[in-house]
């Protein structure tokens, strides 16, 4: 039996919210109840009750939905799965089973300590498995091992049939294969409630990784050099980064405002054998950034001597092709040692997949925004993640619900602030910034303002962004142009005929 | 999601007093009071103001105000308004609520209810509020207002849900006070097979609304919470199944609230139901029909039922049935063939009937003593007329 938290409960004000404090936008928008479930049975009971009462259920695992798809649920019920969080091996099937409420950090710890395995998933450790895996899921090991949902072999899911009956299903390639495919990346809150993810196999956890963080002081970055830096990063992933020997390398270039004093490049590397015994690939990558005089410490705390140089042999010197400034770290420490996913704040996020490196026109847009005095720019960052590698397997397109299999970078826009009164200003600024990047002759006239066309591959469903709804072709941005969305609409009609599970960006019955 | 409000003098000046002054009148006594009028026959020479909604392939939707006198109509104002599928007037304010049967509002899947202020002198139409429905409550097809004007119940056909909206003292609807998502396996003849609330009517005295779900093929009795003390009291209090594959699609409720008539379009029929004192529904009769019924309405003062059916694309039939209210027995008494497309709505207007038909607004003369329809003519060329309501009789 789940625990029902109503408005009179002292926990309600805390539990009504997720990570993004913009939601619920008002007391009226909040759900009337939160039902905390510790098992699949609890979840089924809770779902039966809310269906019988005509209440809209939304589903929460870690609470990191970027939009208000879960927390904004007027008169509704949040079915909270955070207490349903086991990570275990099914004795019968031998599959590794992850409950949706498990947070990624605990998943890594359990899989590593019990089985010496891991999951190629996100680096934010408080993110819940439920939403993350449903939307595809990717992270630091994805270039090496693929997307999280690529490894899924079965899912336990509760659907609601036309009569309103809650139907528990185990779906896989042989049972309800259409629903199984949809559960491999279409995003949470569409078809039912997943109560367990099954993985017949998982990749071995790397033994060690080499990590390095470089800082590029803004004071060294003219517009020209800024542009060159971004292009250097993009060129690598468009070119050399496609080679399999680089797939063990993940890099994140964080572009932050001038007031933050620097841009940050975080890189992690291991070889296919899970070691970091030969850092030649890493070194080659890092050498490309030498002209930009990166530093190993943030500018304020770093003396000039801390610049990365060939004479620095403090770390990794016993390894072949050691990379100056890099640290060799046990993989587990690199995976879970860094902490969580930041504190809660009011926030807005956007995303884009890139199939090519940056153009000068694009880098100029970034430069103008981040060197402006705009208040929104001061609270913003764009994370440019390396992508591709094992993700870009065309054979997985028809087997999963992730269409983007050609990109080399994935961008995440983030803007954070604290006051509700500033919501409109920041939302507008982010929208303008993002739209301007995709406006011009590089995008065809019918898709201006969106990452559409030969250079781009749309947006990531786990970085939900309701601004994109204003484009009639928004499903094409998130699900590609090759028929995935019509397929998902069929799945929706079949398994959720009443549209019980819905949000403003859920799969719709018709292509509106 | 809160209503978008539309003001004449700017939001900072909006008060109940300025609102009423904006109407150009000090009071509201000129409005037809629908449940206070009693069983009094009206005189056909009155000047009447009607609101008519229409949409066609060429016209995304329009709300018209029409002045009617002596069976002649003059269209005096119009307001573009997407897919106006159902109209209801406030019992005291000069406001008409329109179910705008859209799939999307502000790019989100939800329908909309519009509140339109009607100037009684000029007939001009001004939007005063646009209230989005709950997420996924798409294609609202019918709406009803409580006799005290405090609650609107909306049947969202596409989204399979009812929304209960609070209405403030000056007639502005607020965000849903209750959202009742429906489930139910629909008829084999309908795709998709799920709930499609199609029509809703308020009981004249009790806090109930009766609704028909053409997808789930049932009648729903909704208990509607009034007042502000609770926003969650509204619920579906009871349900009763209609015959499978009958496709119930329309409702009429006798003015005393004791007798309900449903029309069925898949297996054409007319079914009657008695409503008990505590709201229980019990079936009385089902009368098979030889054509697909398209609209039904009780005469507001006589024990008479009017039923429209489609004969062909250019011909409809209007039947008059006498009703024995205590028993629920119906007997057909007269019929009239009318050269018009499908009739979507019937309204008694001062001893006449007005019909919203595909080909226009049709006026039907009634014999004064018996309420038998005797003749018809096109009163206004409003193509795609699909709903209407009477605003003012003066």
C-alpha cells in the first residue's frame, strides 16, 4: 500500500515539487496528492485508484523533469516511485533489474559492487532511472557503450486498457514488441508506468579512467579565438572522434558567461578494455587545445605555472603517452565521486543534436550572448557534449525509439535563477538566444529557428522544451523524420487508448 | 491555466461596477431568466436576440448575433471564433459561453471555453475571457451552466473528460475546479474505442448534470460541487450503460428535471429515462427510429419533445412527440419536412422553433394551442450553423 500525501500533510509542500522549482507554477497547478510507492504492486494499486476517481496521474522517479509535465497536475495525483528503487539480479532470468526509483548514483554503486558492471547512463547521480532510461539516457560512457536504453531487453510496465483496467505487462522483443520499442527512448509519461527495467547483459565497468579539466580564461578569448576554440572542439568530434579508438573518450565543453571568467573542458578517457594504460588518444585530443593556453586550475586560483605543459609529469607518468595534467582515477570514483546534480532552482533547458562542427555564424551567436550584460546570460551555460561513437548505430533505429544516430555533439542550454518574478525575462532570453542560433541561411525557410536540416538532428526528449511546441513539426525534432512518431502514435492508441498518460509533449493521437 | 481576460478599459480599472457599466445597463432584468419564467406562452411579436455559432470548411468558425422579429432575422454582429460547437447563456449576465471545439490552445492539447459579452442594445459581441480547459480535454462539444450561474460543466469529446469551471459573480469562468477523466470501451463502430462525452445538461434544481458519453455508450450523472469551500467535490456519481453499439449522442431534459431523453445515432433510436429524487436514472422506453436523429429538445413550457433527423443532404425531418411526463411514455403527434441540411440544434424562441442547420438558421412556426410545427423558412443564411441560444427577449 502506497503512502498518500495530501495537502494537509506537512510533507506536501516539499514533495509537490520536483527539481525545477518553476513547477508547479502556483498552488492551483499542484497535484492534490502524491502517492509514494515502494513496489510494482503499490504502483498498480495507486494507478487503479486514480483511474477509478477520474484523476490524472503523473509519474515521478527522480523528479528531474525539465518542464512541468509531472509537478503541474491540477487536481491530479503524482505517483512517486522514488521508494521503489531496487537494483538486483533476477534469479530466474539472470537479468539485471533496475526499479524506476533508483537514482543513477546508486545504480552505478550497486552494479559495480555486486557484479562489476555498469550502465552507460547520465552523470547526474540524483536523476532517477525511470525517466532517464525511458527517454534514451546517455552519459560519459555512451560513446563507448551506447545509450542506456540500447541495453534494455525487457520492461515491466502497467498500462491502462480502454475499460480502465490496469494491465501489468512484461514487454520485450517477443512480447508486445511495439510497446517495448517505444519504451526504448520515446520518453516517460506516454504509455504507462514502468515498474522495472531488465537488462540481460551490461557492459563491464571500466577499471580506471583518465580525467582532466582544462580552463580557458575569457580574458584570452577574442571573438576570433572563441570561435576557433569551439570549432576545434567540434572539428575533432566531426572528424577524428568518429574513429573507434576514440570512443572511450567523452568530453564536455562548458560555455559560460564572461563574468564566470573561463570556459571549462572536462574530458574522461578509457580504452575499450576498460583501462587507461595508453593515453595517446587523450593526449592527441588535448594537444589540439594548446594554442588556447588552457589552465589546469580556474584562472583566479591558478598561477601561470599551472598551465598545462609537456613538463608536467605529476600524474599518469607511468602510463604510455601520458597526458600532462590528467589524473588516473578508479572508474567508480570518477562516476560517483563528483556529487549529485546540483541544488534545485528555477531553470530552463533546451537542447540540440549537431551532426557537424560549428560554423562561424553559430559561434558568433554564442559569443554575443555570453559576452553581453544580459542578466539571463549571467545565469546561463551551454554544455556541449561529445556524442556519437557506439550511439551512432543505424541498425538500432528500427529497434529503439531514439532516432538520432548520426550526431557528433549534443548541446544542452541551461539557465538558472531564483525569483519567480524573473521567469518571463529568462524564458524569453533563452528562447531568443536559442532561436537566433538556428535562424539564417543554414536552416531552410520552413524550419527557421530550429535545429533542423543537414547539420542538425533535432532535440533530445529528456531535455523537454515546450518552446518547441510552437512548431507544428515538433515531433520531427524529437523523434526524427523517418516514421518513428507515427509508429509511436499507433503504440499510444493501442496501449493507452484513453490517453491517461499525457503531458503537453506526450505522444498525441493525431499529428497536431 | 488561468483565463485570458479581455477588458474594455484596461485591467487596472476592471471592477464589477465598471464591468456592469460596460454593458450599458444598470441591471440585468431584461435578460430572459430561463428557469424563472414559469410555464407562460410567449407572444411571437417580441424582438429577440439570438446567438448562433457556425463553422464550415471555408470558415474556421464564427459567432453571430441575430435579431429576430416576427420570424424575420437580421444578422447584426459576428465574431470569429474557432469551431463554436455549443452555446449556453449565463442565467443573469449578458454573457454567452462557447465551447470552442479545438484540439490545441497555445500549442498544448486542450480545448477552450470562450465567454462572450453581448450588448443588448447593439448586439455587438465582445470576448471577455478565454478559459483553457485541462490538459488533454480537447474538442469540447457541449457545455451547461448551473441554474445559479456558478458552475460550467464542459464535455470534452476528444479528450474524454469533463471539466467543471467555476464562474465568478460577473460571469468570468476560472480554471477547472474539477477534472474528471473518463475511461470506457467505446462502440465497435467508433474509432478510437474510448470515452467521448458528447452532451451535458444541468438539472434545473439539483446540483447535478446529466451527460451522455457516446464513446463509452453510457449516461453519466455528475454531482457538481458548488461554492468555494472545496474544489474537489465534483464527481461522477453514477453511470448507466446504454445498449451496445447504439451510439448515444444527444440529450434533452424536461423542464421539471424528471425526464431525460437520449438520441442514438448508430442504431437510430430515442430512449427515455426517469430521474429519481436522488438522481438515479431508470430506463423507461426505447423507440427505434428509421433515420439518424441529429438533435432533440423539449419545449420549455409544454410537455412536448421535438426531434430532428436527416433524410438526405438537403432534407431533414422535424417530429413532434407528446410526452406523458409521469410515465415517460412518448407518442408521435406530427412531423414536418424541412428543406435544409442536417439540424444540429433546436431552440424554442417565443412560440417558434429556431433550428441551427447546415444550410442556415431555420424558423419553424408552431401552432399556438398545440405547439405542432406548421411551416418553416430560412430565417438567416448562416452556413454551417451548429448551435444557438436565445439571449434576450424584449
